[in-house]
C-alpha cells in the first residue's frame, strides 16, 4: 500500500477517535524499553488529531535501581511493595525526575523532530485521592496505598482545554500523606472515573500469547479464565487483571499492547487489525443480520467476485429489496463477509438456497465462511427448513468438503428451476440439515 492509500485508510479512525477520551497506562518496565522513546511523540500526535489524552506512568524498575544504588532493601507482600518512609523518600526522588523527563519530552520542538510545531501542553497534579492498604496478614504496608477517588472534573477541564494530563502512581490523602499506588490501579480508576472511551495498557502481554501469536480479542469472561489458570505474580497478570476490571466497570474498549514494539499505540488505534489484544464487552468482530445500512459495504465486498464472474451481479436496488435475507460479518465497522438465505416454503420439502457467500480477500484463511454458513444454518433451523442447496461455478470443492452433495438441476425447487441459467451452467449442491435439538 502506498502512502496516499495508507493515509486514506486511516481517515475512518481519525474521525472516529476525535474528541474521544484515551487513558494510557505504562509501567516503569515499559518506559525502560527503547520503543518507549516514541511514546511521547505518538501521544502528541493523538492530541493533535483531537483525542483527549491522559498518560499514567509507573516507575517500579526505576525505583528498584535507585534503591539498589542506596543499598536499601525493599520487601514485597501480596505482590505489593512495603513502602517504608525511607523507601517513600526514594520514590519521591525518582517520581520527580521521571515527571520532569516526560514534561521535557512533551516540550521538545526541534526542527526535523516529530514534535516540531506540536506546541503540546501537559500538566500534572494531585488528581488521585488514596488511602492506605493497611495491614495484610499481619504485615503493615505503611505508605502503600490504593485509589480512593479520582478528581475527574478537574481532569476533564484540562482535557477540554487541550492539555495532555500526566498522572503518576502517587496518591494523596486529605491528611497530607503520600501513598505509593499501583500504576494499573491509577490507570483503571482514572478511566472509570472519566468514563473514558478507551484504556490502553502498555506492558507485559505474556498471558495473551497463544504460542507465538497474540490473541487479538477477548471478552472479560475469557480473560478471567486465563487469570484463573495463573498465579497473581505471573508476568502479565496485573495487566490483564486491570483490563478485566476496567471493562466490567464500563470502559468501552481496553487494549493491551506490547512494550517492545515501536509505534504500537498508532498501529492499534489507526489500523483495522491492530497489534495488541482488545478486551471488550461488545463483539468487535461479529456476525449479525444485515440492515439497509450495510448495502454499500456488501456491494463493495461483492464487486471483485462479480467482476471475475464468481457471483452473479446484483444491483443496489435488488440488494436493498433482499437485504433481509443476508447475514454479514462486520469487523470494526467494515463488512468483510456475507451470505444469504432464500427460503422455499411452498415446496413439498421445505428447503433454502444458500447464496452470495463471500469473504474479503484479506480474511479468507480464518474460517469466516464456516462461521457465516453456521449462522445461515441456524436461521434455516428457525424457519423449519430441512435442507440447503447452493449453485456455484467456482467453489464446488469448498461445499463438498462441508457435506454438500451434487444433485441434478431437476432436484431444485420448481420456482428456482424455472429461473436456472443454463448458459451459466452452475453446479447444484444440496445438504440436509439436522433439526434443532429441543
């Protein structure tokens, strides 16, 4: 794809994400990676494209290094750091340095840099009200805390004025105390309080890898099953747990991205297939009945197959009249597959024609045709049909592999037989379908 085509392909996402609220949580370990150098320019770009951006950053690895330099021992209990006053002083030192570095990066405006002419304004503050964790199993966690409340109204005012909001892993109390809080806790509670459109966690993706491939989409229940199979200290557990918590609390889309991939946030938000794992309550990739609004997408999908003669050409008017016969496979707003069922209920044998089975060429090796055929079969069951038939000139073997058997033209329903195009000479296949179980 050349630059012009690629840039045009991002337009739907630019329009969709404008004015949307995005909370990005990144761990200290992720900030240590070379790929993190592009995070600030990428967030500045999102800001310039109209997104409302909140960056929540952690500092565990940086704190560990500083404690080691000072020969200070740090204990963990229940997967949290026991934050003594001495350790808290070190945390504040690291926090101040890291915040200043991030602010400096957002201020960068040198010629030939991605930030040139960006004029990004960022601000940080005491937005997180925290409380102490207290005593766990007899261990006083001291200055380790959890989020009690996020000052969402103040953050919204800053976002309304086009600021990028920086938030650390520190929380404050009405008594003036400081608490060391998990970066994931802050990111999740901030996204919930802001009713954010998206939460992005950049961190360890170990639990969403299947062999060498990343699982691209999960529902919270599927995530929970993965978590149940691992101990809380497992790599990637905290990240996936944060996604589940946010999604179940109403954050529309939660994205888990690898920390070692340059530009991962742009790839995830501005391409159809992304690069990470999406956790959402709603199906990002679904098969559903078609509506009149799908006509343009179906026509675009069918055009290459009609041009090659694989499918009979359908006019927009005909498709609009027959749209209720169609099922579509929609992926992030794009129609990538379709199939239609035309029932013949007046025949001695109630049967139906499976027609117009089509899948976008970029998704043809993912069993989407099988999913569409299952959806059509379920619809046929509800109509009381006992069989399906199909006419094809190019894909006979695909149907044979799925249990269809070739029949003569005479085996077609009378109404369909009278319309059969002998010049096209399509082959006819038929398959009995089992009735629904009670």
